[in-house]
C-alpha cells in the first residue's frame, strides 16, 4: 500500500455540482471517517449543494467553489482557495465530479500528495495517482464504492447515502406540519430549473384533480420555488398547501411523514428515496443519458421513464393506485 494512504492526516473531497449529485456521494464522508477517524476532512462544494452537507459531523470544513463555466466566472476566488489548499498540505484528494478544472486547478496545482478522481477527459488521467472512469451502467452510489475501494484499497460495503440534519431542521419540519395541520398528505414536487426535466403543468394539474376527487382524505403539499408555476397550479386547485423556498434539509424529516411524493427528477426526489419514503419519480428521456445510474432505489420508489410527449397523467395515476388505497 502506498505510504500516503496509511493514516492520512488530511483529506480533500471535491463535489462542487448539484444537490442530487452530492447526495449520491454523501456516504463518502461517513466511510472515510469510519476508516480514518482522526483524519480532518475538507469538502469543496458549490453554493447550491452546501446546505445538504453543512450539518454533517464527519466533515470538518466546507469551501465554496463552483464547477465548470461557473468555476471560470469565479476565478477571482481561485488564488485564495489555492493558497489555502497548499497550506493544508492534503495527503489525499478526491475529485468526485470528474472535472478537468477540478483535477488540474485544485488537486494538481494544490500539491495534493495522492490524487484520486473520475476522469471524463483523457489528460486528467496523467494528473491522478488513481483514476476511474465513471460507469454509466452502475448506479452512482455504486460508483462511490468503486472509487473508494479501488482508490484507497478499502473494502467499503455500505453505499447508502445519508442526509445529515439536526434538531433545528426537525423542528422546522414539525412547525410546518403543525401550522398547516397536516395529518395525511401527498407532496407534489412539480418544479425543475432544467427545461428538459420539466413535465407539463397541465398534466400535474390533472393528477392533482384526480387525487382531490378519489383521495379526499389526503392534503396536498405543492413543493417548488418557481412562483409562476406555483400560482398556475394553485389558481386551478383550491386548498393547496405551499412549500416554497425553504431550508432544503427540513424537507427530509417533513417528507418522511408524507404518504407519497410525486416528483420530477430533482434534488427533492433524491432526498425522498434516501429516506425510503413512498415516491413516484417522473424521468424524461430527453434529459438523461442513462437513467440507470441515477434512478431512485428501494422498494418504495417507482420510476416513470418516457419522453415528455408520452408521459400523461394516466400513467402517474395508475402508479398512485399501487401505493394508496381508497377509503
């Protein structure tokens, strides 16, 4: 075994992309800390995904630096971050995104001693002591095991992600439940900031009307931050409960109390399946290369995979019937 991998003092983990992408790899911090309990773990995250890990007790420090084009736009921050990385003298560094900019500017230029990462561009391989090609036929949580075990010579078996929350997050969820007098409820996560992942609001409207008619005992919570879409749905459906822009972590304990969540392929859907709560995910073929590496897992999750034109409310309704019993 390489001596740098024995009892490392400091490990740098880079996962500076989207919420869902970070959730897939959230088990990394738990397993690294379990293997190296005295090691200090620093994470480079994005502004968007930082909230999902900032209560994680296995992480000692979080640095914000975006990926891709946003990395270049934020390049004025780079000298300060580079100096910090160099001062820390990291023993091991992971680029879990597989981004050449991360590999070169943060790991290689940061003088990290042992560099591990996914590669999407061939030159990255020459900058890494250990490189892995992300397997598109593997689920992302299995890719997490692959890079940990192959990169460090470990035998990690627990690949399940985790959402780290604290008592404040739980209280925030409980306050929302009490304020809206929620007992039995269904969440509709209708919003996506990626146009290719956005299912037609008209079809969501048809699903909501069906739920209100055939399952009147359930309250419906609309979850999304786009006010225009939210208003469109609430004008057509009375007595909707709005869950707009909130602390993302409180969604975890809140939706663990739900009877069902119907969601687009977004961060909320990943939070729900990690919590092993009943979930229907609408994945649109236009938005994904291979859904097998990102589909929700667990016996409580169902995926509807079709093109936008072919996904109709009836398909969602049939799946709802398999989860919920009428009175």
